[in-house]
């Protein structure tokens, strides 16, 4: 809340948990970091619907399906999601690519929508970069699950308010190999 010109101006802020590639795996570390989130955004490869249910017990879930997700996930989530959060336009797609190397479908939609935030999954590589060509923030939270080639399991947390992504934090959840 701020006093601007004699008027009280209220600003909303949302804490967002961003994850991808759980591949049917959620542990207490993931759930701990998501507690207190206003929303959870999952960028595909949930693995099974039980993951959705566990996440929904914490906060509302927005998501897209990934290439390993079955009909239960695909009937709930689309291939892409487009929405606004506290003044930030968001584009979410599991197989998206990254700045300078977006896949053709994603590149077309990014060019059309001009979002402020692009969320991708699939690569299992945590990457947070600014796209200088399209002028947006690109986040791939890496893989939170234990299946894949990644070494460190990761996710991200962010505060979104007044049209800005702030307090962005990459959370390391532990080595994948330690859980095999």
C-alpha cells in the first residue's frame, strides 16, 4: 500500500512456484518450497494426475501438458497457456525452446502475443535469461523429478506484482542420482 497524491494505492503481489518435469515424482522438498505460494505453475510432464492433486492441495495450479503426459493430464491442461498475472502477460509451453532457438510454433505465438514472461520445460536444464530479441524474461525451471539426465533437481519461485517479476529464486532440490 502506498500513499500517492493523497490516495491510498493498493498493489497486489503473488508468490508463484514454477516447476516442470516432475515425471510422477513429488517429495517433501518440493512441497515445502511450494507452501505459501498463491499459485503453482507446472510446465508439463506431470507424469500422473496424482501430482496435480497433490499440488492443488497447496494452491491453484496452472499448467500445460508435456510429451509424456497421458489423456488424464491432456484433458485438464492444454498444449499452451496464455494468461495475465498481476500485469505480467505469460506464455507457457512445455516444448518451447529458448531465446534464439524457439521451435516454430512457440516462435510464432511469442511473436504474435509479445508476452513479458515465457515459461518452458522439457530440456531438464534450468535457465533464466532475458530474450533480447522479443524483450521478455524466459524461465525454464529445470526438472524437479528424478527421471532424466539432469544432475540437480530444480524449480523456481517468484513474486509477481505491478507488472514485474521480482525476487526470482532458483531452488536446488538435491541431486537426482541420490534418489535413484
